[in-house]
C-alpha cells in the first residue's frame, strides 16, 4: 500500500484508477485490493468505481507525507513513469493539460520536454485569457533554461517563452511594468538569432506599448519608426498596419496631429478584420480598433468632430464584436473616456468610467482599472465636487504609477489643476499646471500643452494680481500658437474663444471678432459640440457690442 500512496502522491492531490494502473504497471487483481486498502485506511476517499474511480487525498499534508518518503531518485523515476503513461495512454490530457506533463517532466529531470510543455501550457492559458496562469507557466519554463545546452534550439525556445510572456504580463501587471519591458526586450534581443522577421511585429508592438505607458515617447516613436522601416522592406499589410498605428499613437501624444492623422489612415487602410482580427491575442488588442481610436483623436484635432465621433463608435462596436477583453478596455479608454474628456461630456465620461471599471475588475485588467479611477474623478469634478475630485485624481495617479503607466500624466495634472481652481485654490492650480508642463517637456508628451497654457491663464486671472490680465493674455497667446503649430483646429478654437472673452472684458471687441470669426468660420461640422457652441456665443456677444 505504501507504493500506491507514493505513486498517488506524486501524481497529485487527486488521481484516477486508470492513470494509477498505467503508471504502476499492476494488473487489475493486484491494483484493486491495494487501492481498497488505501481507501479503508481513510487516507484517501474514492468517488465512483474502477476503472472510472477517482481518488483524492483527504488532506494535502497526507499527500506531502507520502511524497516525502520517496528518495530523490525514486521521485524522478515515478514522475518519468507518470509522464510516459500520460503521453502513451491519455492523449486528451496531454492536449488539454500540458501543464500536468510539464510538472512531471520537470520533476523527472526531463528539462527540454518540460520547457516545451510549459510553453504549450502558457499558450493554452493565454488563449483562454487566463493571463496570470499563462505568466506562471511561462516563467516556470524560463526557470529551466539553464538546465539545457546553450545552442540555437535553446535560443529559439527562449525567444518563444519571452515572446509569449510579454503579452501575458501586459495584461496582468500593466503595459509599462518593469517585468513587461524586460520580457519584450529579451525577446527583441533574441530576434536576430531566431532570424524570423515575421515574428518581429508582436515584439516591437509590445515594446512600443511599454515605452508608451512609461511615457518614454521619444523611444516609443523611435521603435515605431524602426519597425515601419522594416515593414516597408517586407511590403506586408500586417506589418504596415502595425507600424503606422504605432506612429499615429505616438504622434497624437507628442502633438503632431496632422502626421498622426496620416499614419492612422494608413494603418486602417492596411487592416483586414478577417486576417488581423485573430492577431489581437498576440498584440494584446486589435489593430483595427486601436487604429480607429487614434484616427478618432487626430480627426477631432483636425477639426472634424463628427467624423471623429463616427470612427470612435466604430471602434467601440468592433471591440464588442471581437469580444477580446483587453481590446474592449482599450476602446472604452480611448474611444470612450478620452473622447468624452475632449468633448467635455460629463455624462458620457461617467458612463464610460463605470463600464471600464466593471470590465477591468471582471477580467483582472489593472491598467484599465487605474484609468477608470481617473475618469470617475473627472466625472465627480464635472458634477461640482471639487474637493473630492482632487483626492480622487491624486489616488488615480498613484494607481497608474503602481502599474507603471505614466502616459497622460500632463492631462491628469491638468485635471488636477482645474479641480484646484474649482475649489478656490488658484495658487495650487497654477503650481500644478506648471508641473504638468514640466512633465510634458521631460517626456515629450506635448499634445496637452495648449490646454495647460489655458489653465495657467485661468489660474492667473483667479489669483488676480495687478498684472494678471497681461500675464493671462500672454499664456493664452502661447496656447493659441501651440495649437496652431500642432495643427489642432479644436484647441485653436478653444484658445481663441478664451482670448476673445478676455478682450471683450477689455472692450477690445473688434480684435476679438477678428480673431475668433475666421477660426470659427473654418468649421463645417460639429456645431452641437460644446467648444463650437461656446465660440458661437462669444461671436454673438461681440456682434451685440
């Protein structure tokens, strides 16, 4: 009976009669009495009857005690027998539970086989979006690499492990987590020895996402350009879609909205849902959805808010149809929440915050959970609770930092400055706006600069020093020039509206009309948008003076 206990303990907390028979090599008339004695000892409990019976150790300590009675060499031999029995007699278990085989091969010292099964187990778990399990399996494979010879085969295996681990860590620990960056950098470094250009897309895309999340926008843009250069040589639609999307995303953050628009359009032109939709599992989110998200941003800045809204709706619909959890989070963030922030739509923002938060919690997506906390804080601010919004924005920034996500930090600080203004803390608002501009300069995330200069102007006016109007006018002029240099028609209109209001207050109505009239007159759509309505109200006010 002792041998049966030891073999069962090596198999696991639960083992089957059929597997025990295959491993122990015992005949039916020998195995059944021994198992009956084992059950009678009350160390295990039996469910069902042989050959379909299942046996479970009543306590993990009993299993551990039986296992510890084995010598190391005995353990390895039994684990090897178990692995061989599973491969020979239980092909379905081999296919559905490669982690079981991986464990037994690891304990048997069959390290090359074990690594292969850990890799299979990682892929299988990732395909179910069980990313925590996937990461654990892949990390176990990596831990065994030093136990096999260093050669081209090992390089290829190591590359496959790192390449699969990056996406799993993206989801479970965040795009910008140090472990995520390390996984993608290891994979990139092994690309040369693997010599398979077709595998470079997910690696460069993962690195780009990591640099983007860490707010290293120069490095993110460099990564996108390097990959697009390679893609141009291959003339492959998938690679072109990936490369153009990366550059569009980076340029929107840097503040080159015209260039972002061009690259986003090219990314979408190279996207085919039938070919590229399944790639979401390799790239963490669907390429077409993300291309639409960044096309929506650049269209809004280009002065086409209705076209922007339409493409963002498409992004949300495509994400829902693909039913890929991280893609849904991506679309809710960019095409939902960020869109609502730009459009100054507090109801849409509150709804998106709720949906993104629930989705992130359900699927274990910490980076989207942190972002939803920011949206919740901004929605609270829009409904008049400035003091609470200050606390919640600061907490959201902390949550983002915990998952290594520092992109959108200037925008978050800008929201904090606005909350301080609403709370009557103009001096603090001015300090925070300056901090936001400093962060933008350090990271090259200049896409919010025009808005930050506007907030500075409002803070200066609220402080009310003797030269407040002159300083505010200077800040607003900077906002206007930045918006123009970045080809943002919407932010130009917003800045022009603020300047015109200031000039009306100074009885400079002709100058106000000459400034805002041509800017507003350019627009051909989106007249229900808050920014265009504000501008129209100022124009009407000027006309009455």
